[in-house]
C-alpha cells in the first residue's frame, strides 16, 4: 500500500483532510471558506483543479492523525492537533493567526496568508471608510432621509491627518493610497521602521503622539497579548474631539464599552467597524443601532480561493522541501 501523508484543512465551520500520497505529483490543498455553500464549492473546485485526484474528507474523520503533515485553518478546535506526530507546518487560511496560535504544537512552524488580493481589498475598505467620514457622508445620508438638498462644509482638500496602528503589508498599502489622496498619514509601529514614504511614530510615546494628532484613526493591529484592550478609555481620550475611528483588525484590540462611551460623549464623531467583540455582534448590542456607527460583518479583506490557493501551495512545497516558509509566524510576538 502506498505510504501517505495527510493535510488537515479547517475553516471556521468545516474541517477537511486531504491525503498526499508520496510518489504522486505535487499536490495542494486549501480550506473551504465558510459563508455559504457557493463559497465552499468554489474552494473545493479550485483545490481539485490544482490537485487532480485529491481526496477530501470532513473533520473529525481524518483517519490516522500520525499521517497528518499540514494543517490549514482559520481557527482551531478542541483536540485538533492530537496525535499529529508527523506535523510539518500549520498554515493560516486568513490574515490573522490568533484563532489557533494558542493551540499550536511546540516546535511546529506556522505561516500567515499574505495575499496581495486581500491586501488590496482591505486597503480599499479602509479608504472607503475614511472617505465616508471625510466627505461628510453621514450628514448627506441624514439629509436624504429628510428630502433636503444642501451642501455641507468639507475639509477634504486640506491635508487631514490619518493615524494607522499596525503597518505591515496591509497598513503600508492603505497608507500609500490615503497619502495619494492628499491625507497626511502617520503609521505607528512598536519599533522604528521605514514605511516607504509614510511618517513613522513608534513606541509608547509615539503612540500618544499619534493619537493626539489623528483626525482619523485606523486600526490594523494583530491581536496579541500586548494589543488586546490597547484602545481603552484613556487612549481614546487622547484623540482630538470629534475624531473618527476605523477598525479592520480585531474587535478585542478595543475596549468596546469604552468605544461606545467615547461615541456617546462626542469624543468620537463616528466609527466604522468591520470587527467587534464578540462576533457575530449580539442582536441587542448598542453598537447595532448607534447613530454614529457603521458595521460590516468582518468582510474588509476576505480570502480569495484563487490567489490564496497558490500561496498555500508554495508553503506546502517549501515545507516538504525543508525550506523556510513564506511569511512565518513569530510565536513570541503573536503574529
């Protein structure tokens, strides 16, 4: 019987397992993205197109876990890694890794999915959100509801200040687009970095300076022990009166009750949130009906099964060849 190695695939809904038989042509497996049967079928179709003869089975019926070489997932599940003595790598099917990092087996490398398509989509979402507030769209929406035709004063053509928390690939791409539109953009990082033409603020003092000078605050930070609850009442109070907040990272980076209080007090003029704590946001949460809040259901940057498949395939090839993974996770930093 031909020896085999299995690749476990997990989305926030289903987990799939694919067997990779040694001696067969190079093959690749990618998780089905949840969110609808059509999406799942698209993922499966793309995997089968790239990997002829691939067998896909549903979790938890993965057979012998010692055969598993790779895990590709959005989030972990109880006992997911049990018995996987042959695990070579854990690959994220999304930009974040907080959904599984706490369960990552010691010594097993992990990689983020850094997809240029996803970066562009998320950057466009952020730009849309900033322009929504900068061009005074909330006021125009209110006027439309009342049948009022009236020009609103805008400061759009002034060099308005945007602060971006988190300047990885997505943050730099977003900042560049906003700078091209005439905004003055400063990116905050833990340590000094060259942000390719953007201003850089760093460290604790730099964070305070960035907050106090940002008319628009964009959060793109990963969720780690250091960033959880980072934007609390004290830090939100450092923003200029009437500032706007845009969050496309993780809901738990913000203390949500403090965010609501800042909106109620007028410290914040508005917020556009793609992430909340928890998700989905419960029906009775005050954010749903808050007049200053716009919410999208964690869709700023979704994984594209076509572009994502190629990136995952490359890391599978690298892991089997004993080469370093692209975009490896630093377990100590949490991203």
